[in-house]
């Protein structure tokens, strides 16, 4: 079954809400991106299975940083069983309080 335009709009809005939550340090907005039983692995060796724990980590990790996330080229696929998977290109710039570069991805 193909995703509807409304499904795709909601998925794109979720990705943009994630970026906006980080960039504005709006931790309640960021928390609205996670299901309570989230399973996250960023490939760092640490995983999270609690939305609140993940949000607390993100808040701690980004403390004092200025961030700018840019998303584009959203492609949403029907994964079957009512699920969707997607891909987007992103660029992220994270700056320390003194303006020096922390990370560019």
C-alpha cells in the first residue's frame, strides 16, 4: 500500500520537528518526536530504550552548543504492515559557546 500524501506530510513534519527541537533547545518539542518505547542506536555503543532517557541524553549532549540542522530530499517508502521507512539528506552544524566548530555532519 502506498503512503498517502498526508502520511508523507506527517513524516516530514516529524523529521523537521526533531531538527527544530534540537536547534531551539525545545526539549518538550524534541520529546514529542519519540514513542515511549523508542529503540535508538546512533552507532556510538550506547543505546536507549526509553524516550525520557533519550531526551535527557540529547539535552545533556547539546548543552551549551548552538546547532543548525538542514533537511532535504525526503523520500518515504511503504515498509509493509502499516509501517513506513524513509530517507532524507541532512547537514548539521554544531558550535561550541566560543563559536568554534564542534561537529559538522
